[in-house]
């Protein structure tokens, strides 16, 4: 299986106040480079590149890679309505053709505290019959890696 990112919608997530959409398929290749330029000083520091990576991890796994953060800490503190929403569209493009398209939607509200994860396959919601844990297990089955394996291979031991 080969996962190809399509788009990411961030709403009130970390530094992203309001709704923002990032298209990964704009320059259709097999490698995604996240590059940011600060509009004030032209540097790349503080241009919220990390928030995009954190959002991808949160969308796939429902957890932050920063262990000290809980889900409410990911809500933009300037938001008048305390929630975040992530939507990640991606495809299984094994053997050069699209086998399935998927969308993961994660919503976290602060008051009342609740978390929701919807999983769509080929525009059909397949998570309605699942618990949150079952939905997460299905996502990890689709992408072929779980959170612990991801952390061990990519974060804790990135060689």
C-alpha cells in the first residue's frame, strides 16, 4: 500500500486560528516538503511548519507527539469557540492507481469536552458503526502503522 496525501484542513488547531486548507497534490509528486517563510522578517522560524506536521500526526493517530500536551492544549487559545477540527484526505495509490480514497475528520471540543473521529472511504462514512477505538484501529490498519511504531521509527529514533 502506498499512501498519498491529498489535503489537510486545520481549524483552530495550534497556531492556526480559523479555517485553513493545504493542498498536497498541487505539485503532484511522491515527496512533500513543508517550507515556511515568516511574512514579517522573511525567516523560516515561527512560520508554523511544525503545526502542520503535528496536525498530520493528530489526524492519523488522535494523539500529540508532545507527551505533555492533552487534546485541549491543541485548541487555538484565541478561538472564541473552543474547538479544533482536522480533516485529512489521502489515497491508497498502490501500483500506480488509486485503490481507495479516505478522509479522516477529528473534532475536539473543550466545553463540553468531547472527541469525535469520522472515517470516510470513497466518500462513504465507515465509522458510524465503530467505537472511537475501533475507528482508530481501522485507520492504523489502512495506513499500515500504529502510533507506537510511528513514534519509535520516526520521532524517537529518526535514523
